[in-house]
C-alpha cells in the first residue's frame, strides 16, 4: 500500500504529466522516423541527452531551494576550454586535469552559494554575474580562439561505452553516468538534506524557525549544480568541438527542462525525477524538430513559451499552498 501511495504522490507531483508528454513526443518521432527507436539510434540519442539530464538534476537542487543558477552553461564551456588548454593532447595529463576541473566546478558553485546566502545577493544577479565573469575570463584567456586538444581518455566517457551488445550495439558510458547520478539525486532528496531543501524553498522562514540551516543547504545546492556542470562538461567534451561557444545557452535550456518537469520556479515543489524527465522531453522535442526539418531558430521561442506557461500555472497553484514541515514534504522529492 505504501508503494502505491508513493507512486500516486510522484504522479501528482509532476512526474505523470511530463512522462505523458515524453511518450507523446516519442510517438510523434516514431511516426516521422520509425528507425529512431532501433537500438544504436536510440543509444545515440540518450548519449547526447545525458549531459542535459545531468544538468537538470543539478539545477533542480537550486530551483527547488528557491534560487536560480544561470552560470551552468558558461561553466560547461569553461570546463571544456580549460581541459583542452591544459591537456593539450597529452594522455598523461587527463586525470590531473579532471581533478582541476572538479575543484574549479565546486569552487564556482561554492562562490555562487556564499554570495547568495552570506552577502544576501539575489541568486539571479549572482549567477548572471558569474556567467559573464566566466565567459569574459575564457575569452580573455584564449583570445576568443581556444587552443590545445582533448585526449582520447578524456573523450572516452562522452564518446564510448560497452561495445558488442546485442540489439543496441553499444551501451554508452554517458547513459550509465546519467542513470547513476539520477539514482544518487533521488537518494539525496529522500534524506534529511533533501527534505530541508524542499522546505527551505517552500517557506524559508518556517524552515529556519524549525532549526534548519537554510543557508547551508542552499549553498550545498549551488555546489551540487557546479558539480553537475563539470560532469556535463566532461561528457560534452567527448563529442563536441572545443570552442568558446560550447555550453552557450544551456542555462536557459536546462531551466526550461526543469520547469517542464513541473518544478515550481520559486522553490518548494517538484520532483528530481520529473526534472530529469523534462530534460529528456526537451531533447526529444528537439529531435522531433530535426525529424520534421523545422528550423533550429524555433527552439528559443518554444523554450520561452514553456517557461511562461509553467510560471503561469505555478502562480495559480501557489495561493493556497500549505506550509510543509521539515520531516515531511507535500510532494515526493524523488
């Protein structure tokens, strides 16, 4: 019975609608191109979608806590450019550079979190400023033309996988990373940290009065977002070229994905599973555009419409929201 309640809670919390939308888009793709769902083609799609899905999980932590992170696209681009410049094609430099990237991603997330919580700067302004700082620093460092090259070992996680499997051909490492990180995000949101994070986004004053360290969990959310952007950067480096434009615009795409998954802008409502499913739905929608030969210039308009519709829908629901306790939340955070 408890499992049935959990499933019903997940469906009412936003997972059901986005799964239905994903199924609808997949059905349209199947009509346009039945071969899309053959094993190798489907694995290629999931490999390409994995970075955005991972970014959506990181952005979910920030948004459900009541904030934004607009710096993730710039951080993805910075990580790829940094990796190419420092590795410069040398296989032996791969692991040390991955360590540098990890520290850099965590540092950017920590800076975003501390500026937002300790200095009381709105997260929109904080991360917009960080986005501009990262873009400007990369262009200054590279002169607008990144140099160096990524090693084959670095490209492996985003490009390769387990080969020789029946039906699908290759099981991408990127897909395994997406599944593993998704499972970790679900587990994290079922811990006390996750419950406090949701309660903080819903009513930070009530959460603080009940003993929650709201600044700590909000800072941790930004750190997790920086970590997800670093992992996404590694995966994107596997198949994308090294340029100053890598990651440009991803911050808006991932926010669109999260709100498409039913996560309320302003915090306190939403499921991490639904946020990741929203990212998959966005990628599927763009794949459908490609199948129908629609212009890529249509994408920003679609993203804008999704955000406007999601905010309007959330505004209608927000008037009568009950205040959740830290021990329990009104939606299943997984």
